[in-house]
């Protein structure tokens, strides 16, 4: 440059020296930001190599609402699909206060100590969760967070349950492709999420407190009959006796339930995350369940049913979303619903009217 | 005629006498068949006057698959709607062998003796029912059939559960308009029908046998948590003691369940249709439930929720039917489903493909 300038007809006197730029790292930062975005192959290779940073980025992509992100995410999922499926998927539910995070810390530590790779996912959108969890699960699972064999992903912070459930199911695929062979999906058990969790896991674990009144338990009716194992938590100190008698009560209650399709008799166990007591026993129960259902074919068949269920579920929810989001339906739904509630029109006649409005609007 | 003939230019010798027609009533029958079909007003007036023959004909119309029949049926339902709603709707479930028909006979007789008008409907399509019920419920409820205050309508013999459920809900409207103030909807408790029943009744009654193994009970998991009352049947003779201890067991099991939204604590009672023992007690429980939930507003709110549910349900099932019956979807569904089951494509990608195929075909 200087050579050129000095030879030029336009001669310029050299001025004062440029001041140093304020942030000495700015240039490196700009360079880094301009780094080429990861390609589909980068993502897939990174995930299959077990690279957690890339796995996290792929999940973020999948959670994004930008169409170009979700399109790329879908391609990643399709590429990862053949490498997925080789894990045990566990649903864990329990109301706030039952000690879910400390339980997951305790059992998670034992699972990774056995050599497993553990991913912990959550299904409740943050907005649906009860108070006190704004900081997310990560801050409440410090040991597990530092565990190199564990991967914790807090729930997406917004979205409908259906949307979050779908993303969770897709995240399972990515985690499995990244080599995680035990997947926890946790939920708070007070909303609609449990059916969604139940439809994507192999085993459903319900955490309960001993001696807590109905209000404290707070879980929805129907959840108890989904459970493959009920774990009575905080069975330590003064609580230990209460927990033991709760175990006996629940055991006799479960015996009255109709048989499960899996051939497994749901169990009740006590445990203490504080004393680290009974935790290993719960994991052994899970292993027995997996052995039994893999032997009798239920494990495999249920996975197939779930895959079919999610296809149908995705179709149906999209059909409905298109209907209820249509401008014409929106303009008439509220009035017709009110007429139904006032017994001025039957539910079925109101439905027919809305459907005619919708299909007519679709034709134009 | 004879006069005219004798005056005519074409004279005909009178022949042998015509033989009598084979069936002397044929003429009356033909006349009856040619009778004008009932009009909309005939139906509505007949139903509101409590005419059971016309009520039955209207239900038949509603069950018909002919479009002109169902259109007329819809008009009848809309006209009857303002006169409906003033009944207690009871769901009764229990597997074959639990003594459902004799129980309904026993409690039905007491209900009508109290001055109520009772309608008994069934929700399981005959094809879904277990063996041995081909003759229908009527033959197994002889006393109730002869009771002028009772009306028994067997389940439609065919149709999808969704279709039958909808028809049952519409039949409830007609029965209420005809003055029936207690409606039973019975189901066998082994299929998908219970959720449908649960969504159209005020009170859910589960019949169980004492000491029967899981196989014998045979009801689906999750049903127990829907029950507002569990009645242990056949609590007579050698069974009485077993029934009593079953009652205690179920009572302690129910206490472990989360609280109901209705504010009602589900009960367990024993009864014997043979000795007519405990039957009245069950009816009194139902009356207490109705009083409690009418007082706390749950009864009314639940009815509104159900009306809304059935509108949404009717819309959603029609959207799905149109989708799954479309020629293009039918041509591709099986293959894509197989690819999902073989992990060659994700559930969501398969859903997207089918949806694109469907919406593209709709545009043409």
C-alpha cells in the first residue's frame, strides 16, 4: 500500500497514528460471528460423534420458530433417525415439592456411574410450570450438570403443549443418535402433559410423598394408573415410617387395578435422595421391566404403536390447527359456541355449521 | 260398477267369482303402509307428548344411514333441544358376567316406583360387544320392559364407536324431551366406549365382582379413576363376606386417589340384585351426588363443558374422516406408515408428506 501511495500522483501526508480500537478482541469476535453456519452434514456428523455443543445447537434449531431453522432441523432429524431408538426412555412425574430434581440427581449419578449416557429432558412449557422454577432445572441439578456422561436440557420456554411434546419427541431422536442410552422426560404431573409423556416413553415413574394430603399430592386423576412404578420419596428421618406404611397402602391399591398390557405388575418403592437409599433398587426395577417387556415383545410393539400414534397425532393436530385458525371459523366460533351453551343449537348442528363455513371458504 | 257395465256397449258375460285374497288383512296392511309419513311437527309433538312409538321411530330415523332420514332427525333434535337437559344422566359400566342387566332391572324398578321416568340406552355397537348378547338387552330385562315408566333402547347394531356415541348423545336429547328424567347409558367397559360415556353423563357407576381375578374383571385401566361409585354386585349367599372385604379394600384404594373436581368422594357399596339389597342405597348415593354438585355448581358447569366438548369432537372427527377417506391419502397412508414403523422416516415427516398430498389434492 505505502509503495503504491508514494508513487501516486495524489500524494498524501502521513497523519497521526490511529487510536487502538476499544475492545482488542472485537476483530476476533467479528470473525467468529462471520464463521460459516453449520451445514446439514456438520450437524449430523457432530451429533453422531456425540458432540454436545452441536447437539445443543441442533435442539435450539428444532425449537426455533423460524421456518428455515425448522426445515434444517427436520433434515437433521431424518438423517439421525436410523441411529435412534437404542435407549430406554423413562417418564418421571411428580408435583413440585416431591423432590424430583434431587431424585433425578441421585438416580442419574448412579446411572452414569454404571457407564450409561444420560439425557434429561423436560416436557412442560415453562409457562405451565408451577412457581419457583424460573431458573430452570439446571440450577437444581448441579452435580449432574457437571457429569460428563449427562446432558440436561431444560424445557422450551414457550409454546403449546402439543408443540413442546413434538419437539421433545424429536429431541429424543437427536439424543439417541448422539449416543445417549437412557433418556428421562420429566413433567410436573398437574396438567395435560402426562398423556403426552406416556405416549413417548417405555416406563412411567410416579414420585409421591408419604402422608401428604390430596391437595399436596395434587396430581391429576388417572395418572396413578399409568405408573409402572410409584416411588415414595423423602423416606428418611422422621418420614421413614410414614413412607413404609404408604408403600403398603399403595401396594394393596395397585393390586386392585386391572392388569397391565405389558405383563408387568406395577411396583411401589420407597427411596431417599438424601441418604441415597433405595435409588439403585428403582433403577434395578426399571432394568427388570425392560428385560421382561423386551422378552415378551411388548417393548418393541409399544414403540411401533407410539411411532404410529405420533404420525396420526401430527396429522390430526395440523388439520385442527388449520381449521381453528381459519379466519371464517374464528369469526363464527364464539357465537356458535355460546348458542350451544345456551341450548339454542345442538353441539352437532353447531359443528355442521362451522364445517360448512370452513369448507366453503377453502374453495375460494 | 255393475250398473255401468250392463249399460256399456261392450257387454261381458259375468265370469266365475274371484277367489278370496290369501291374506284377508292384506288390504288394511297396504293401506297402513301407504299412510302418510310423519312430518317434522308430528315427530316433535309426539315426542313432547311422551309418545313412545313416535320416540322410537325418531331414534330409528336418527340411526338411519339415509341422508334424508338423518336430515329430518337433525331437525327433530333441534326442535326438541329446548325441552331437554332436565334429567340425571348415569353411566353404568361393567364386564359381561358382572350382572349388569339384572342390576339395571333391580335399580330401574325402584327408580320408576319412585315416580321417575327411566330410559336405558347402550353405547357399544353390537359388533363390539362380547359374545352372548345377540338378542340384545331387552330379553334380559323382562320386568323393566313391561314397566310403563321405562323405555329400553338397545344399542345400534353397527357403526363406529364415534358414530354410535354421537347417536347416543342425540338420543338422550330426544328421551329428555319425551319426559324421561333418569337416563342410563350402559357400556361393557372393555373398549374405548367409557371415555365417550364419561363425557355425556353426570355420574359414572362401575360394577365389579368381589374376588374375581384380573382376567375376570377385565375392565380397562383408567376406568376405576372415572368412577363416582363402585358397586360390588352379587353380594349374596356365599359371596356376601367376600363382597364386604372387597368393599373395604376398594374404599382404602379410592382414598389414595387424588381428589375429584366435583368435590364428591367416590364411594364403594355392595348390592345384590337377587335379594334386592343395597340397591336403594346406590340410588340414594346418586341423589346425594346430584344434590352436592348442583349446589356447588359442578353439575351445571360439567354439562356446559360436555356440550362444548361434543361440538369440538364433532368438528374434529369430521375433519379427520375427510382426511383419512380422501382417495390420495388412502393411496399413500399404508406405505408411509410402514416406513415410519421401519424407522425410514420420522412420524412427523410422514405426517407432513400426507398433509401436503391431501391439501394439494383439495385444491384441484
